[in-house]
């Protein structure tokens, strides 16, 4: 227990705010150096790729299987937090930026890799400590060509449940084009902002349609308005209005179908208003995750968790998107498992000490049993 918490405290104390999110932030270089140094000090194999670190247990035989554990190094900004880089323990809670999202899971993974190596696993335990998960997930994409594994466990905070699915998401930018004119001469202009009204109503209807299809672990998909902008000044008819929406979508939905739904919606709006000039484009998309329950690592993880905690963990869906989607898309069966806590991206963030320790022990037993 002391090793896990000491490592977690060291990780929390390192500023690793993603510089793509906060201009001038520290980024992941410092914490990547620390993880690489820690792993070398524990006798583990280390490969550094930019600000990403691959840690390997090594193996005594090529007969064993390979298990990938994955955690991200970066955090969001510290906002209004008090002493965000000073890890503070109060009872079962360890406070600090990134403690919950997700340095607790990363510490558990690193300790599990070390302890599995000490127990002489035949296969190999690999920890991918990746950068940029909170922004563009460049880190996991960078390391995947350098990693081969039979299964993966992403150690995002799951409250010690086993997550086998999460939604994908897509950002769509919709542009309504009008015509600028003086506010006293509206007949000479086309008001792009007012033209957006029926489009917004149609988007609300699409949200309701998305909520009619459900997934046993994830519930329904949904749409929400993210951004809206338009106009020049108060006395000018606005010639442009831009709406950005996010859709959280279920496994089984395709990019083609998602884009077609928007195009059909806009076509109906055009049919109802011959003056409406509107277009849409996809600006960002991430795939969902759905791992079959007969994947080989799942019963091993479930049995290990029961041995450590005394209770069989629940199988659930994660409410958030994670790097697991990229790992799964690379052909590696992937689930999520990590400690509980509260305050991801919030001004008060903490992780459960007991659950972080339980996670480390569970990952160790899973690695030993899965890798042989």
C-alpha cells in the first residue's frame, strides 16, 4: 500500500497540465521523465516516444501472453483549485489535480507491472503512459505501432467496476449564411441568426430521436448544442450564424449514418424555407467502444477483483470517452478498470486510497494469471 500511495503522491505533485488545453502549461515532458526514471529504477524496460513512456516487465518465456495497461499522463487545467499540486490525504481520500483523472489508475498500473515482474511472469506486462488524452489523444496513437498485446485494460476511474463499453462522439459545425444590411432596412438583408431558429428546433427533434434507441450498458445517445455565434454589431442584419453540436452516439452507429442524419435534417429545413442557405461539416469524431463479454481477459480480471475485494465487480458502461477506443480499433480486446473518487475536471478532486490499492493488487493478480 505504501508504494502505491507514495508513487501516486509523486505523480500528483508533478504539473502535467496539457499545453494544448492551457496556453503555456507545463505539458507532459516532466512527468514522462519521472515515469521513465521510476521504471528504470525498478528494473523495468523503458522506451520513450516523445512525451509517452512504454514500460515493460520483461518475460521469462515467449509462451506467455501480453497484457497492456494504459493510463494518461496529462491533466486538465487547475482552475480555481487550492494547492492543486500538493497531494493531501484526508481519511481515505487523496486530493490533488489528476488524482482521480487519472494518476491513481496510472500509479496502480505501474506498481502492477513492477510486482508482476518480481513474480516472474512468463509473458509480458506493458504499461503505456501516454500524453494528450485530454485533448487529441495523440499519445495513444503514437505508441500503438510499437505495442503488441493480447488484451488491454485502460485504468480510467471506473469505481472498481469493469467497463466494456463507452459512447463515441462527433462534433458538427452548421453554418447559416445570410446577407448583411443596415438594421433600418431589413428588406435588403437576410437575418442568419433568425434563420437559425428552425434549425435549432430540428436539432432538438434529432436529440429526441437519438434518445429512443438504447444500449443495455450505455443508455441512449444524445445531442447537445455546444457553441453558437453570429452577427457583427447591434444595428447590422447578421450575415452569418455558426452552431456547433456534439452527439454522443452508441456502438453500431456509423459516421455515414450520423452525417446523413444532419444532411436530412437540413434538407427538410431548406424545403420549409426557400431562402435558407445552410451547410454542415464534421469537425471531430471519436469511435465508441464495445468489447464482447467472452473476451479472454474479462473473466481473469473479474476473478482477480473478487479475490482482492471480496466481491465480484459489476460490468458497466463508462459515461465518458477514453483512449480505449483507439486500442480496441487496433485489434486489442480492451476493457476499463480503475479506482473510485470524485472531481474529474472540477475544483475539488480526490481518489480513494483504498480503491487505488485494491486496483493495483487486482491488476497484479490479473497480470500474473493472464500472462502466465
